């Protein structure tokens, strides 16, 4: 088994420099974040207020680590109630 040493970063720019702009993915859905952490034991490399979803936090994960968790999330994620009255 291969282990990757996790780094400690001081800014989102450092994270982007280490993994590339396309190498990280921000997730703002808390249920999805909890799913990734609890089921797959992967940790975000950076956490900060979201640049696009005002009032939410963005959890940045290494994109390569999220492929399988994302596929499972899409199969089992909670369905939002979209009924219009």
C-alpha cells in the first residue's frame, strides 16, 4: 500500500500550487462532506468560506481521491424535496 504524506498549507493558493487548479475540488454540501470523511476517511486539504455559495464553507478535497466517493455519493445521496405547491 502506498501512503502519501499530507502537507500543511498556509493558503488556498499554496494548495492550488501543490495540486493544480484542476487537482482540487471544492464541496459545499455538508452531507456530502460528512459522507466522504466518514465512509472513505478522506480529509479536505483546505477549508474556507465559499467563493460562490454565500454563507457556506468550501471543503477542498484532492480530486483524485474523490472519484469513488463521488460515484457512491451520486447513487446514495439524499433526494431534495423539489415539489412546488
